[in-house]
């Protein structure tokens, strides 16, 4: 990859002269700061800084964030104080750079060091979510050069990428980033499993590609004949890591996976989305239960699209995704699509408290790192509460509550409000009264009944899954025990 400053500037959307000057200044400063350093690959270290900045430009981030990407390691490597750095680049860029600076001064080792790094990252991100976006851009380049890293470090970085960074990208709605991270890390994290998936795919690749191409041509023809002029299409094979996770669920039987191949149709309006869905169903029979309307009911990370899985008519099954251009940008780059420039104007504020309900889970993540003292406990809760498979359940008003798999109405109640959680007396799931410890499933509609006289019991602790619920229950139990001893 070229490391020319003009290439970086050309990747920025509508840069002003001021933007160009800032990028050149940051470029020259970072190049000088890292001039005597090299990567494991033998390349100059500055190649990494440039790649991070280029990733950020491709995410659609604004110029100060891209400059921070160029400068993200300079505080450690350049002979400059924080005060001098601030005078040169401003307070905002200094904060962003400090948020992603390597934690070289920490004397931890192994898991403890890793978790402390995450803690510091989350603390910084509560003040500005852009810190996390830069960290993802940094990780994306690092994981793309794993071949040059020693084997034990390869596996650690790859596992960390799959367990922490790819799920974070997903939770932020950054689908394309999650996909790249997973595809780059999978071969190093689980080499044998990766090899097995590739073998399974190879055995069916020709058949899948021929069927995909045939369906693809016919679908485009049908859409055009229906009078749609402004649309674009693409096709894709499922990523190897996503496929592996599905194969584990299906006991490694690839014939039971219906979305190995998918076609995406992008149209101008929401009405066009439903119109194209009608065309698809008029020509191919859909699989029952496989039609998903994420436009009417978006995923909690903001993802919107129509999904349908159809029989191709020649023995195959294929998934079709239909969305608008705006939905596509959101699906690819998630929160980053709200943080960049649009015609030179910032679309949204970037402070975490201004992001809104969609990213409320991040506040919970911050509360988690503040309230859990033990390193192992923190990492365990992190995986359970935020990175496990999710279930999306609804309030009676249709609001989506995002919970980890295995959650109960108790977890649901605490997710809505702590006061509701602390006084749960009953729960209706899909209109039927069920035990408040019942396991919830995707699409359940949950209605909570409360009584002021009700308070948490030890049984609630066993019947809850989330850290939020467990913490409130433990506090209530301790308070009750204190009252009873008086």
C-alpha cells in the first residue's frame, strides 16, 4: 500500500483546505516521530500509522479523527510533552490520541494486562466514542499483518480480536469492519477449524457459484422489467468465521445452512424495498419463517434491511437482502456513518450521552468496568453481557430490548428500569403468564407486572443472567439482611 499523503487526502470526503493542511501537518509529524522504527514485517513503523488513518478515512470519519489515527502512537515515540502536543494539534486531538495510546507503562502480564487495557479504553470512550473507532481501525491493520508475528502472540491477538473487537464492531453496527476482523483473525485463532470450513466450502464452491450467478442474473432482469431503474445489486458468500459458528450449531452439516450465498439489492426508498420483496416472492417461493423485516423492527445496533430466503427452483436456497442506500451505509459502518462529515457538516454529536438509546448498552459497559473489581470477573461479564449471542425482545409498545441469550423476564425488567426490576411480581410472555425465571427467545413480547411489596429473593439471582440484574439483586438482598439483623 502506498503511504502518500495525497492518497490519504483523496480518500477523505470533501476536504477543505484547512482539512488538507491538518492532515499534511499530522502526516509529517508522525513520519518524523517514527522514522527510525520498523514493524515485525520489516516495513517502516509509519506504514501502520498511515494504514490506521486510511481505514478511518474509508470509515467516513472526519479530519481530526483521521489526524489522530496518524498520530496515535506519537506521544510515546516522539520527544514531545502533552502540553507541546496540545499546542501543535489542539486539545481534541490530544484527547483522542491519549485514548488509544499503547499501555506500555502498565506492568501487567497476560489476561490482567489485557483487561486493564480494555478498562482504560472504555473509560476513554465514555467521553468520546471516536476513541473506540480509532482503536478498531488500529486493530484492523494489526490483525492484517499477523503473519509477521510470532505464533503465541498471533493466537492471543486473534482470539482477542474475535472475542472483543469484532463483537464491539458488531454492537456499533459496523458490519464490514466486523467481517474483516473475523476473516483476518479466524485462521490464527482456530487454524484447524478454519481449514475444515475451507474444505467444506471448496467441495461445494463450483455448485454454489453457478447457482448464485444464475439467480443473480434472473433477479436483476425481473427487477428491471418491473420498472425499477435506480437499483444496484451485489452477491456474496458467507464469511468463513460466520459460517463456522453456524456449522457448530448445525453439527457441521453444511446442507442445513441456508444463507451461505446471499444477494443484496439496494434501492432508493423504503417503498422500493417492499416492492422488490414482492417481486422476489412472486418469482421464487420463500422458506416459511425466514422472512425478516428489520426495517419495521431494526436491530438494536441500528441495522435495517429486509431479509428473505427463497428456493431457487434448481435445488438451491438463497438469501436476498433488500435495503436503501442510507441503510446500507449504516449496515457497513454503523455509528461511524453518524460521526463523519456530510457536505462538510457534522451529522451527530459524538459524546456517548448524545448518541441516544441505540448505544445505551455502552453506558452499561462503562458501569460494568466501574463496578466489577476482579479482572477475571470483569472479562467474564464482558463476554456474557455484551458479546454473547443476543435475543431481541419487545415491550408491549414495540420497543426493542437487547439481552444476552438465556435472559429471563427479571433481566428484561431491570433493563427497562431498576425500579421495575426490583418489584417484579409477574410476567406475561406473548400474552401468557409465565414464571419470571423463564428463558426468553427472539421476538417475545414481554409485559412486566410490579408490586411495591415485592422485593428480590435468592431465587431471582439464580434466574437472572445479566450483570445489571445480578448487581441490583445482590444489593437488595444485602439491604434486606441488614434490616433483619437490626
